[in-house]
């Protein structure tokens, strides 16, 4: 699937997957600075500030992929132990509720790391 914007990307999905993508999008959008750019990079919805990538996310048949950068993955490794992960990715299985509080914490930590947190 290809898309030119995050909203176009999300619109390609139906039902629960679309809602899960909207939730992740809303969590990020509500926290990032207004200057953050929304785009599609590597076929994924992307938030970046200048050339600095902030977050990527995507949907597959089995999970939402959330990419908060390797530093965030390392910092939250204990909390992420119940999820499928790599150095860059958290797999949020569709069969389980989204961990809203954990995602919010990761987002704010990442932005704080760059001193960009709105709070």
C-alpha cells in the first residue's frame, strides 16, 4: 500500500485496525511540537522535526508497528518485555488492547530526550 499522507495511509484500513492507527496517531500528534512534520517515509506514517525522525508507525495483519527509536526501545525494555520487539520496533498485537499509558510515556520520554515535550 502506498499513500501520500498519514491520513491517506490510515484511510486504507478498516474497522479496528483503522481505529488503532488513529489512536496511535492522536497520541503522537497531541504530544509533538506544532513544527513537527507529518510524512510517509519507508511507506510508514512518520513524524520528524527537521531531519530528526521522532516516530514511525505502521499496520500489518497481526499488529501495529511502533518505532520510537532505539534509545527509547532500550530505555523501556523492561516494560516492553511482553511485546514482540526489535532494536527499533514494538509490535502491538491486534489481539490485545493498545497500551495507551505506556505509549504516552514512551512518546513523552522520546520528546523529552530531545527537549521537545509540550508538557
